[in-house]
């Protein structure tokens, strides 16, 4: 189907998103960093780190995470939306 993109994940990534959704941004950031250190080629946790850092008020680091996500997958919609939310061009 057009518009769909594969998401590679593991239990830590899922747990990080769970903490993000619950508003526990410090723990989400810790888990996303752990996942992205092990799997720097996974676009989704990089994007999750971007969203989390944005919620923590670190816009520069959030932009960097979104851009790293787009280096892995140039069409990752979540990262593109994150950059737009920051007022940046994907």
C-alpha cells in the first residue's frame, strides 16, 4: 500500500514509546537513547527520540534526532512531521 513504511522495533523501543505516551519523557529519552545506540539504523526510535527531546524542551537535539531518522529513511513521515512541528523544513 502506498504511504506505508516498515517499522523495525524491539521491546525497548516499544517500552520507550509507552513511556512517551504516558508523559514520562525522561525515561522515554533514556530508553530511546539505548535503542538508538544499539540500532542507529532504525528510523522509528530516532524519531521517537526527537519527539521526546522536543517535549523536554531541547529543540536543537530534537531536530538532530529527526534529521538522523531521515538519514536512515528519507521518507519517514513521523520524522518529517516532527521537523515541521519544530518549524523546520524536512
